[in-house]
């Protein structure tokens, strides 16, 4: 009996199978976790680039921008990001009048709140210093991200804040009552 116990303790025939059973779940979890983290980074990076794209498009406008245009830009961001859900977006023109920041117009889509002059103190530290009469276009996007696999990553929200100057005119004209063109 003692010989059988010694033989059992020296036998290493099943060591590879045991190691495989222990390591495979760790390898699978690390593969899935890598996928989730890289997917979250893809959504974040794409949302930043798409926000810059919309801000650049708005800054080049010389004709009236209407709510339909801004809603269409939010839909474009939604399509570019692929699968992030409804992207909330707010486009605002801020000007400086008598050394005070004033919201000249603001339009928000998909449940985002419009920006008002009374909200400026909340974002003042993020706005550039500007002389009287200067205007900027502020585009903010709020992109929700829910991981495709539960690896302990909570639901994230990526907030992007982009400021640009109007390029071809002193301001971007906005018509809140504008009618979209018929197709």
C-alpha cells in the first residue's frame, strides 16, 4: 500500500490537463476583457473625432443653420460611432458682449439640455478668453457606452466639449423656425 501511495505522489501524467483546466478560464476572461476595453476606447476615440467633425462643419456655415441640420449631424455621429445608442448633442453659439459671455443660440437633440446664459458659470473655465464681439461655436456630445460583455466595467458616458471659431463669417446664423428642404 505504501508503494502505491509513493507511486501516486510521483506520477505527473495529468499535470498538463490540470494546468489547462486552471488557465483556460483566465485566458478567456483576459481575451474578453481586452475586447471590451479596446471597444470602449474605439467608441471614445470615434466620438471625439466625430465631435470635431461636427464642430468644423458648423464653423463653416454661412447660411442659416436650422434644427433639422443639427439633428442630422447627431444622426451622423450616431452612425459613425456604431452601436453606442442615441448620441445626445448640444450645439451653441457663445459671444462676448460687454465683457460677459452670452449664449446667442443653442439647440440640443436626443434629450440633451439646451445651454442658457445662466449656465455659463458652470462651463466658464472651459471657454477660451475672448475679446468683446468675438463668437465661438461650442459642440458637446454625450455618448453612452455599455460593454457588450459584463467584465465589471460599469456603464460609461463619454462627454466631449469642442470649441471652434466661425471660419467664413463672424457668426453662424441659426434659424430655430427653419423648415427642412423637401426631398
